[in-house]
C-alpha cells in the first residue's frame, strides 16, 4: 500500500513514481487534509491513518477510495487535488 499525504507537488511526484513503477503496490490512499506528516495528532489524522493501515493489514476494503490508480497519475499530478 502507498499512502500519499496531501502536500507539495514534489512529494506527490516521488510517490507517484513509486506507484508507476512498482507492481507490488496494490492500494493507494491519498489522505486529504493531511500535510507532510500523516501521524501529526491534528484533528482526526492519526485515526484516519490508522484506519487505512488497519484495513490494509486485515485485507478489508479501504475507508478511502483507492486513488490514484496508475492510469490516473497524470491527472492527479496536473489537478493538484
């Protein structure tokens, strides 16, 4: 699983390079509203990050949409969402 924080476009490019070239990545979770650090104790960020990891480890559906997919990378980088 690849988790991407909602942060700078440079970090997004590094993360999407991993997604584009590593077939072992089975799930991608963008954490909206989270800056550079997912486990930062702000709002409900720790709980949301824990829920994503727990669902993955238990092979359960993700609490967030599986996004971006490999074919969505160009739009994901262009749209900065």
